[in-house]
C-alpha cells in the first residue's frame, strides 16, 4: 500500500533493510525464554513453534532476539517477518506473505495458495542447509479469529502443506495454539514471575528484573528507603508487565515532582480504567496514565488515530501529505511528545514511525466512539 501510495505521489522510496528485527535496548529478563526459542529454531526438522502471552508482554521482542541470535550462529539465516494483524480473509493472508517475502503473484486474484507455496519452496528451501527455513507470523491470534470456518480450515491446511515442504513456522499469539501447531509451546510470562517480593528486603528487591528495567528508563537508582518503598508499591502495581513498566518509567523520567507524583497519577488512572477486575490491569492503567499526559494535545491525538488505522510503520516521506493544514512545527512537536512518553517509535534508520499494536488498538477504549479524531484521521488518509 505504502509503495503504491509513494509512487502515486511521485516519490521514489529507496529499498531499505528490514529494521523490524532491531531489538530495543529496554529488553531485560528474557534470556531463558529467548534461549528456548533459539533451541526450537535450531531443530534439524521442520517444526511449529508457538510463542504465547498477553498483549504487550514482549512476545515479538523475544522472537526478534531469538532471530538475531540465529543470525550470529548462522550467517545465511533469513527469517521473514510477517505481521498478520487485522487480517480477516484467507486471500489477504496469502497476499501479506507474498508482500513480505517479495514474491510476485498474478492478478487478478486466483488460486494463489499453491503457487505461493511453490515459490516459497523455490526461494527458501536449500537441500544442503543445516536447518529448516523459517517464516515468522506475528499477531497470529487475528488469523484464528477469522469468522469464515472454511477459510480458516484452508489456511491451516496450507500451513501444514508448507511444513511438509520443509519449513519451520514460528508464531507469536495472545491465544493458546491449535493442537496441530504446537510442536514447541513457549509461554512468555511477566518479569519476575512467581516471585513474591512483598517480603523481600529492599536490597533484594532492587535486583529484580522489573526494577532493573524501570530504573534503566527512569535514569535513577534510588538509595533512600522512602523512595525505594514508593518504587516497591509502584512495581507491585505493574505486575511484571514490560510494556506497562516502560510506559510508567517514562512518566517517572518526565516528571518534575518525583516518584510519589507518578504513583498518585497511577492510582487516579486505575479508577478511570477500572473494569471490575483487580488482576492484570497494569497495561490498561499505564496506558491511561500515558493518555492523560497527551490527551490535551489535539494533534497528538489525531496522530494516534492515524496510527490506529495503519498496519505498517508510516514512512517519513508521507508526513507532508498526512498533516494537511497542520503546521509542520506543531505536527513535529506532537510526534515528539508521543515519542517522549514511549507511545511512538521514531526510527531514523528506516525513516518510519510506528506504534506497538497494544498501544494503537487501545485508542477506542480511551476516547468515545464519536470523538472527532477518528473521522479526521480518515480524512487525512483519504
């Protein structure tokens, strides 16, 4: 879509490397689960590898880290990254795979699936290779939600044929795997999972992965017992959820009033995001705190909505068209505000900006359905 749009606008985008496999520096406490994925990827036979966990827990980052380890071990390693979010038809599934693997398919749409399989085999299968070629499907829970049962069966059958052709398949999903897709089932759990740190000494508490991640973003490592106790309360609220920790630590970094004010913001936001449950609400509350920080910036809200309607990272080359009549200085300032609060990833290497799926998809829960940002963003895209 973006390639066609850039051509229509008279732009000539250069071929750039895929930076989606770049890891964030804010990645701690995942050595064991990354090693499990690497071990599965290193299998000499074609396998199904299923990485599961709730939204924002770090499944994609784990798979990226495993891929990067495989690259170090095998210089010719190549695992295409295929984001299948928001797909509701089989034909779109095949089209997404073809696009990400740069395989051309004929128009009009016909019996694509067998031709696609053949061309994937031709491109990736190496009889002399030491491991099976692997395709990585991110956000696969959306495929399992396809309402047409026959189309879903068709996709499952095609995946089995691909595996029988010699491919391994890596999936990351919020859901449990179908039985047929679970040679390896790897659960990504919260940081410090199973540790009851309420009775830990403050010294032992400061060594937890959750605290290490928080402090690395905050830029401080408190020494006073008072601040450490405040941090302990806040970390307990965050439930070891990495994305919630990142968003909240960013609030601490930007605050001029100290950690106590962040805890107060958290308690106020927890009432706003309360849904009748006291468990696993940390990400919703952290997003509510982040939203409260930018909701008065109409351009930032509009930009969030632009991301909401977009699957891919948005190229910088389109900004002059997307911002319409919004002054460039105002548009850039709002983008930087979103980035400053860890809501937007601005990648200067690939010249794109993107939002994590759990962030962009939370927008309808933060604003009313009749909020003007939705209509305005569609007008800007049009």
